[in-house]
C-alpha cells in the first residue's frame, strides 16, 4: 500500500500569524458543491509540499489559521487538537474544516 501524502502550503500572513492549507493529495484540482457551498481545491491555494500526516500535524500546530480538505487532512486537524467533529462540514462527501486561533 502506498504511503499517504498530503499537500501542505504555508504562508506568513502577518507578524506572528501563519496560515496553513492542507488537503488530501487525490482531491487536488477538484471542485465540490452542495447548495450554496462551493469548495474549490485549487493548486494556487493548496498545492505546496507533499508531506506525511505526522508532518502535517506538526505544521498545523504552528498555524494560527488553517484550511483543511479531505478525510486525512481533517483527521490531522483533530490529531493536533485544533478541529472538533462539530466544526467539520461535508460537501459532496468531502470533509472540510477551518480554524482561527485568536
């Protein structure tokens, strides 16, 4: 079985603030919708370094803002203690979560 990899992209958005986008590799470039909700997993926003789930958790622990798409990505947010089941929305069967630390 192939090792699971996720795309992680990191931005320094302001002094002391870091935004991290994480998505399951197989979702890159796809679009999902449900009523008024649209999730566009575009390369400009999500395509960064390919990393293991453990590395993704490490990135998320340093984030002040994050956007996660896919089962593995959202689980990484949960493993980091930053995403809870109540904060996950599912769009066309794809889990999505965001968090902001204030």
